[in-house]
C-alpha cells in the first residue's frame, strides 16, 4: 500500500509527446521521476528537476536501483 501511494506521488503524469530525456534516446516517455534519483541510478539526464523516461530506460532505472539495494544489503551482512 505504502509503495503504491508513494509511486502515485513521485510519478507524475506524462503529457502526450513528451520524450525520454536520457541523452541519445528520444523515445516516448512513460514515466516522470526526480532527475536527482535518475542521475543517482547512473542514467544520463539533462535536468535534475524532472526526468522523463521511456519504457526501456525506466526498466533500466528500476534494475539499477534494485541492484543498489541488493548491494547495500550485501554490504550490511558482510
Ligand atoms: Zn529512453
């Protein structure tokens, strides 16, 4: 429940025609996220305020953030 609510707040609505702003991409965006978060995940975005991600880059973002969490867990248990 909490994570769903959180997502509703952090993921803004995407206007039609908004493109992914990872450098060199330009596909249609499906998600808007905090640019800081996206940069922290290692994706190159132009803006730190708002980042728009296409399906593929959103997948990559999720993959990378998941990896970070696993790494943290691993670090704590070591
Ligand atoms: Zn993209």
